[in-house]
């Protein structure tokens, strides 16, 4: 006997991030760099994983969610 599962009611979260122009991307990178500098000041150490931090910051900024600490 086969059973059919009902459709999921879970929300789907997307992290698709796009920029309308190179100027928009440049601005986002500058904002991420500024925020990352503040992050490194708070932690007191250089962050070797800065590309991951920048990416998480830029995705959160566009999604309207909390950026990384």
C-alpha cells in the first residue's frame, strides 16, 4: 500500500543575493568592509575567514536579517 505525503507547510528560505550594477556591488563590499573592520576591533583579532564573513554580511543585509557578529 502506497501512501502520499501531504505537501510541506514549512517556509522556504532563500539566500539568493543579486546586485543591479557593479556600483551596487561595490557599495555592498564597502559596507561589508566597514562592518568587518568593526567586527575585528570588537574581537581584537584579524579574521582569516573574512570572505565567509563578508558573504554572510551581504546576504543578511539583502535579506533584512541579523548580520554576523
